[in-house]
C-alpha cells in the first residue's frame, strides 16, 4: 500500500492484480470521501500458455506478465509499488461448514477474544471433519472463512460482542486450496519483489463488486467465468452461504474451436474473442493454410455442445450448493460474454432468461474511473480485489515462521497460534500427551487396570517463550511446535505393586503388611514383572480384623494400637505399634493367665512368620533400625467414581481433571455438544483437583435444536 495525498487528506493506494489464465489485469485505486477511485489500469496477455485451468504451470512466464503491469503502473503513478493484493481461483476448492455452540458466563458481556476462540474451535472442527473424509486436506491451506450466522441463546445475531447470554453459537464456512495453488501465486509476485498484502478467493472478490451488501438478502448465485475455471458464490439472508468451482470454462470453448477448424490455440482464442465481441462473420486461416469465412451463428452451432456442457456444470453446482434454483444469477469474467451461455444456464436452472444477467462496471455504485478504458465483466474481479483490499487496510496479512517455515495468515481477527497451526495442517491433537498402553489384571478376584506411563506433552514456543494454542501472535513471530511423545506401557514389578517394606510392629516385632503374593498360582518374587491378564493373589494385613484372623487371636482378647483401643475396622498405618493388652482393671487371675498364654502363642507365630519370610527370600520381616522410615501407601492409587463406575488411577500429587484425560477414553477434539464436567455434583474446571473417593462426571450434553 502506498500513502498518497489528495484534496488535503491522506489515502492509501491499493495495487490489485487479477492473475487470470489468459491475461493479467492490474489496477491502482483508493477510497476518497466514501467513493472508490479507480486511478489506473493495465492489461497484459500471457505470451505463452503459462496457466491451465486456473493453475500456474510456468511461474516465470506469469511473473513476466505481472512485471510488465507493475512497471507500467509505477510509471503512471510516479511511485514504486511494493505491495500487491491478489486472488486465488477456486481450483480444487474444498469447503467445509459446521456449527459450534458453547456455554458462557451469562453475567459477563461477550468480548472479542471469546468470539475469536469460538471461530478458531469451529475451524478446527471443520478441519477434523475434512480430515476424516480424506487425508489429502493435509496438503491444503485454509485460505479464509466466512461467518454465516452468530447465535445467542439460539437467537440469530449479526454480532456477539457486548451481548450477554448463556450459550453462543457460530455457523461458519471455511475454504481450503491446495498448497501448490497458493504457493505458485506467492512465487509469481515475490519474484519481482512484491509482498502479498491481501489474499482472497476470486468468487469472494467478484461478489464484492457484483453483488452489493444490500442485495445479499436475496438468494443470488454469482458465477465468475474465466478461461480456466468458473467460480461460484451464493448469497442468502444477507451473507455468503456457499462456494463452489467447476473447471469447465472459456478454455473448453477455445479448444472446441481449435479442433473444429484446425486452428492453433492462439488463433482459436482470438476467434473466440471476436465471437464475444458480436462480429457476424469471421475470416481465418487454418494450420494447413486454407482460408475460411464462417458466420458467427455457424461457429456457435458447432460449439453448442461445449456451451451446454459449461452451462450444465455451472447449474449443477449451483443446485447442489443451494438445493434449488436461486432467484437470480449474476455472471462476471471474460467467459460470461460468450453468446448463448447465459440462455443455456437459465434453461438448466429453469429460470426466465432475464434472471441470468452479466454484470459490468455500470452496476457498481459510488465509483469513479479516471484512466482505465475496460468496462466489461472481465474487470469485476480485479475491482472486487481492490475493494476488499482497501476495506482491509491495516488488517491484511501477517507473516510468521512455524518451525522455520514462513507462513502468511489473513489477518481478519486477533490471530492466535491455532490459526497458524490450521494453515499448515497441524492437528492440535498432536500436542496432547497420550498414556502408554494399559493392561488389565485381577487382584484377589477384582479387575484392576494398570495404566501406561504418562506421555510427554507437546510444546509450543513463541519467540522462545512457552505458549499455548490461544497465545496471540503478531507479524514476524517465531513459532516452534514440538509434538507430544506418547507414553510407554507400564513396567511394574510385584515389589512396586505392593510395597514389600511396609509393615508394623507386633509386640515389638516387625511384621510386613504384605505376607505373600502368588501370580497364576505360583509364588512371586519382588522383581517378578506384572503382565497383562495376570491373576494375582495377595495376603495383606490391612485392618485389625486381618490381624486377629492371621494370628488366630480370640475375640475376647483386646489389642492396642499405639497404646489406644481401636475399632476392628481400623486400617493399619505404616509403623503402627500393635500390642496385646497385658492388664485390664477387674480381670481375675484366670483371665490374666489366658492372655499371657495368647501373648506367648502370638510371639511364637511372629517368629514363624519371620522364619518363613527369610526362607522365601522376601524383604526382611524384621527391618533394620535404619530402614524404619514411614512408608508410602501399600496401593499407590486414587480410587474414584467416574461416570457412575469405579476407576482406579495412579497416585500423583495434585491430580487434576487435565491429568484424568490421560487415563480415560474421551476425545475432546470430536465435539458432540457442550462439554459438562462435575466434581461431586458441582461444575468443575480443568485444573480442579481430584482426591480419593471423589465422584466425577465428564460427558457431552446434547446440542440445542436450531
């Protein structure tokens, strides 16, 4: 953009180029007092067939045509042109459409960042939907998106910002083009030192010029017919609701003429242009050297089949996207001047002939042309590019680097890292750490899931600072993306599953909590690895009841834990001191003798346990004094209720909902409504802590009907 002074005020000159299959049209212009001024214009025809069906095949050849345009306009403007606005034809265009609804805090007004996040998530949803249909989408750029409608509490709104509500929803169309199409456009202008300041789709540009905003309440189909492609955009209810493309266009007519009259491509193209200009008859020489004089109607009769094919393909695409014939069809582009074409389109759509009309400069309000003679439908797209670029001054393109590669984003909103990821086809799921493969075993008849090792989360850095997908980005930011590393399967030994050093003091003798472990009926050593489907039987002294049973203590005998009487359900803690009560007030001598005998029997049993443990080479039953340290729980798990069923999770300090997603089968990337998370019946956030015994619910709630 170049800043110029006119009539005492400053304006920005826009340099717009329409790179067509047959020619390049360049314009300079600006807005003055609300009116569009077309300052200068130039047309340059390609010297060779450098483009086919809207795709650049010879980048240097296209660059040469643009260079001629640039130099001529620089001479006329008296200034160097450094930035250019361009448009991409809908060659191999892929579109996706989706709705996304979110619950919000109804007590706060909606801010722009909330709307941006909603649109970004919807774009991500569209990308994932297209990815499920075909992996080819990875080779496409997101060229732009159009918001069809916003909703607050199911009521349609033009804008969400500043309003309050419980739910917001966006209905959005995203457009994707192959990388080769976009990259060849960039290369053709960057080769001569031009920076792309604005990029749009050709049908978006054409509709900007041909269908003013006040007409878009009507159901109108705009068809931009060039040499290589026919690009389609459909409006309804005040917005663009669909895009489409067909590769049958003007070149098909040229090729049909060449075959019918034995002409080279350039001669056939020249004859087609004369047909479009309304000449009644034409004289030409074929490749053999024979001269022919043929009436226009005869030539049109000869190529009628091709005209019908182009019209049918256009009509079929309109009907497919619109589900019915539109109220009217507007035609732009040089191919729209072909005689009989508009009538054929009207016939296939079953519309009155007058409802299919060609649009030219006379239909554009508030526009002044100073030094440009062309005024046909072929200049509607370059003027539309200029209009769109001028309207987006200051919010055109942002160039960043992603893992060392330069990426340009259309700056239509507050850009975030997610926008760059979408453009390069990086799936944000690749940032989520996945736990290693889990396995199921049974412990004393109960199924237990052993989860794999946690994965290493992916990492995003912006300018060497840790960031997230929602981190704002700006011009020249350096983004580094490191994908997540999946976890490995858990390697767990018997000694890790059951703490073999944990124990307690029984009448001053050290006793292990875990007495014995067998796996699949065979005694297991501490270093025995646990494998999937193992059947584990473990004998543990967990409660006082277990102690009474193990040592055959009569229920009439009372024991003390750390000097205190406890309930039989008491869970023994590491290094508890449990003793048989020696004397009780009111006991007679016979009762004391009985307890002394029990004491002696118990002492003998403890010695037996120590001996058996030593023979089996388990952890020492009598722990040396230096090992008498507090032990971790015998089962390093958090036991919760998840969606109504039991779930055991590996213990970790500060366990939160975000950690829980590593251990459950719940895909947050496939949206099925609104995400609902509760903790013990109350709404929960991602960083809410989860503790043993908590009840957790995570589910999608049904989307509201619209």
